């Protein structure tokens, strides 16, 4: 790729889209916090019970919160013709798609890492597990956005595609949810954080090509 300008342009555009009206930041945080905080109200505040289910609830909440803003990642580009221009650029459309997904994760996904210790304490996750939890949330959250980007690319031509994106993406979230939940109890000493990292690397290797192929089909 000799000209990186399309990548920088796509990154700036995606940051602007994700930040629009503050929804890209506030909606995922609100959904994540609301989902996690409802659990003590429905299951009680027994520390032993919350400690057992807390890690799983946090990861499920993170997965669902990651889907909140994905609908608009590529739809506007298809509607305003930007996608047609990207197909004609020297820059790989897969790299452009990855760049846009990274921008949306920085605005909508990365702040959730900062929420993890607070919500973890509310759900009985021990304080000493918070540092591994934040690392795992960063890895797993980016994995969710990569597979969510694939789903968003496949549904780019569908109006009100939020439910369709969720149906496509959630099966790919399962390994990250499982290993992420285990990593909260094992910490850095267990193998789960390694499997979670492997799941992220696999998504990083496969998802951009899948997004690029889906967007080329959408542009035709």
C-alpha cells in the first residue's frame, strides 16, 4: 500500500461518527452498567452468589454492550457513496474496514475497560483480580468489535440491522466470553488469558478479510 491517506481519512471519519452526539460513548457505558447493576437487584446481594456469577455476568454485559453502536459502522459509507470510493482506492478495503472498527472500539469499547473495576466490585469480584480483569476486557472487547465488524459489514445494506448484527455476531463471541470469564478467576497465572489472546489474534487475522469481502459485495 503506497498511499496511507485513505486509512487516515477513514480513521478520522469513523472517530467523528462514533463520537456523534456522544451516543458512541454513552450508550455502551449505560448498557454495560445497567445490565451489570440489575443483577444484584434480581438475585440478591449475597456476596458468595455474586462472586460466583459476577465474572460471567460482566462478560455477557460486555458482549452485549459491544453490539450497541455497530449498526452504524459501515451503513453511512454505503449510503453516501464512500464505500464505492474505497473499493477503487489502492489501499486495501480490508485495512480500511479494520481502521474503522478500531476507531469505533476506541470510542465505544475502550471506556468499558475503565468501568470493569467498578462493576466488578459491585458483583463481588475480588480487588486483586481487577488488573487481570482490565487486561482481559481490553483483549476480549477488541475481539467482540472485530467479529461485530464482520456482522456489520454483512448487514451494511439492511435497514435497522441491529438484531441481524447480533444474530450473526453472538456465536463468534462465545469463545471470548468463556475464556474471559475464566480469566477473571485464574488471573495471569492461568491458561485462559492465553486462550483469550489467541482468540483475539485469530479474529484479527480473519475478520478484516471477511469485512473486506462483505463490503465489496455490498458495493456491487
